[in-house]
C-alpha cells in the first residue's frame, strides 16, 4: 500500500454526518499517520466550521438539497448539481486522491459521482436503514458499502455490503465514571433523576414544544431536565420560558460535552438520526425516540423501528408527541425494571470500533 495515501472524505450538513466523517478521518490518521485527508462539504453548512475545528482542511461545493414543498426553490438545483460535479472533478484532478469516502449529505453525491467518472475507488458509508436516492444510484459503482442496519441488500449489491455500524465521537465510547462530572458541569443534583432531551445541533420543534407544554408535570415529580433546544429554537424558548425557570430545568442551545450529558442522564429523549442512534447504542441507557417527519423517505422512523423490534427503545410518533411524550417519559422513568431491559437490549446493538473497521476498508481500496 502507498505509504502516503491521499483520501477525500465528502459529506456533512448535520452533526449526524460530520461526527462519523471526522471519526473515520481520525482512525485513518491513527492507522496511517502519513495519509493526507481532504474534506469536501457544502458551502454554508455546519461542516465548514466543524471540520477545521477538528484539524482538517475542507473545501466547499455550492450545493444544497431538495427543498420539499417548494418547486420555486428547487429551480436552480440542477445547475448547482452540474456546477458542483465540475468543481468536484477539478478537486479530484488537483488533489489526486487514492480513494474517496462518502458519508452522506449534500456534497457527497457530486464528489462520489466525480470519483466514479475519474475511476477513483470509492466507499459509501450509509448510515440509515433506508438508503437515499443518491447513494442507491452510486452504490453500483462503489468498491465497498459500509452499513449499520440489516436488510440493506434491498438497496445495494449484496457482495459490496459490509455491516460495520456507524462511527461515533471518540469520547462517547466510554462514559463510565463520568456521572458526577456531568452533573457538576450541568449544575445538576447527581442524586436526582435526570432526563436529557436533545433534538440535535439544529434542534427539534416537536421535542421543544412537548417539554415546554409539560414543564409543571416534570417539576412536580422532581425530575431534572437537560433541555438542548438547538440553535433554531433557543432564543424563542428563552423568551417564553426564561433561562432560570426552575433549578431542575437546564436550558442549553448546544451541548459541547455530549459524553458528560449522556453520563448524567437516566433517560434520553431524542430524534432518530442514524449517528445519534449509534451513540445511544454505545452508552446503553433507556431511550425514547421521536423520529423527525421532515426527512427523506421517512428514514428516521425506519431507523427507530430497527431498535423497537429488538425491544431496545420506545418510539413515539411526532404527531402525538406533544400530548404523550412527557407522560410516557415519566412512566418509563418510574419503571426501573423496564429501563434495565431497554438498556441491556440497546447495548447489544452497539458497534464500538466502526471507525477503525471502516478506515481499514478505505485503505484496502488503495492499490500498492
């Protein structure tokens, strides 16, 4: 194998794509310290900040996703795609990668398509239980397709599939012994029961409405809530609720120390993005999933159902969450036996070394 391999990792859009991508890059650097890694993302998206913060160079494509429910906003999309493919072709010509990795997100499609046209071997890291259109189209030309769920033969050639699980942030892998540190950071009472509510980096309107509506019930049962609103909802929540509503209610825009937040929690309420689910499997705590309805092919529901069928999580429909989520959470929190069963079963679905396994597969693609 080339001792100085050059690899492009493409994708992003949300933390669910970015964190696995960075985890793969870190694993590649650990295995092959001399490798050169270039990220390709979408201009204006989160990866353009998060990737440099992780120590890697990134180049942006002028690409966006389909705007559901708005024909006018999609009129320029074909031109953006063509322009992004041309830019991706030039990036590949200039950087001369030995292999390309696509982790999903707006930039992944044009880059993988350009790699295909250039004859560069590429690996797809499909995080969800239901593959998107772009990955399905590009799967036939992929050298390897790393997946996290069973049944992906429905979307990809079976001989190219490898079940690796989804990579997670390194500090998430081991949260043992961090409970008191998490409680201290978040100003919690370590002896009180705690619910962590997280809608991801951008936030989830339904989760925020559900918690806001039922704050009195949570306080009445002396339950602490670490409420991560997301950037789109934080100011609105503060205006309506107030930062110091009650000592048991901790309102945050974003959690920079997610490992400590997980460690401090007794129960987690979350959306059902694939990256989040991978982390939840590793931390082995009871979970209530509220899949987002605003995603392609309703893939979050399919992700959640993969856990539900193994009795590894509880799922609540987005439409009914505002009325039922908090009552179900309190009921579960008061049932220690049920919590133990869910924790045990979700732990059985964990893949703790997915980043290393995928990195090794990437390096295998590179010819000597």
